[in-house]
C-alpha cells in the first residue's frame, strides 16, 4: 500500500515568505528565470513555478507580490568590486575548481597560453 504525504505536512517545510509576480533572475544557466521563490529562515525552499512554491505555503506564510520588480534570490556576494569583476572576466581564469579549471601546472600553462586567444 502506497502512502502519500503532502509537501506541507511538515512544519519545517513551510515557507515564511513566498515572493511572486516579479522578474525573478536565478543566475542559473539551466533555469535563468522563475515565477516564484519560497523562503524560510533566510534560506530558499523552492524556486520555480508559482504552483511549486505554493506547496510550501502554510497558515503563517506571507505572500509578497513583487509587483513586477526584479529579485535576485541567492545573490550572496557580500563584498565585490564591479571593476574587479569586469577585469577578471577579461583575464585568464587561473582559479582552481570549482571556480576555475586549473588543477596542475599543465592546466595552468594551457589557461595562460590559450584562454585569451
């Protein structure tokens, strides 16, 4: 016998706030935009369709209408410089994984020689 449990059956899965009706940019290449974001204790529970986000709605969940404004959920760069980011984008990426591909001297040499061609 199969047992079905509702997503919202557990209090720890219920969102504090669900943001919707805005330009939600995820910074995720496979899903660059979303309809809604469900958040609990400052952490994202769900991002995607409004229907999916509403699965985490409880009696105390606040629905926040973005009124067409833009939201960047998960944007966590606490300290960055626009100029530095621009210069880095124009330079060879000599960072180790997960931020780059340099794993050894050979991959470092490859990046220096061929990344700006």
